[in-house]
C-alpha cells in the first residue's frame, strides 16, 4: 500500500473526507501536486476543517518539508487557514505501520 493510500485510510478513520489532488501527467511522465506540494485534501465531516497533506515515506519527510517551505504558494494556502502536514509512513519493528506527522501550517 502506498503512502497516499495509507493516508486516505487514516483520514477516513478519523472522520475526514479525503480527495487525492495529485495528478499524473502522462506525456511528461511526472506527478504534479496541487500548488506544488499537496497530494491529498481532506475536509472534516464535523468541523469543516481543511487539511492539506504531502504523503511520503519517513525517510523523505525533511525533503518534503523543504519542498513546502520553498513553494511560492505556501503563504497563500496558509492564509486560507488550512492545516498543512507532511505524513511520513514507516513500518515499526512490530510490523505495524506508523506515521510521523510534521505540521507545516
């Protein structure tokens, strides 16, 4: 299961309505994130809060934090009061999948 799929599952379990907003560009063979850094947008069913997630593996968390900080759109997204998080997935020694979450809001 990919980091995106794991993130979708966790969001749904926590009461979010998630949507993958990353796009595949076939002719360029690249993935393009919304605003250059968002893979998943979620709206909470009860509160209406919005969360923007960059999903990755734990070993790439610091790279993704830098990607967000260097985005020319991050300040505009922050003004919308969206939570911006990097979710870095890893398999623990007990075999369970865990996530390291870094808040970039």
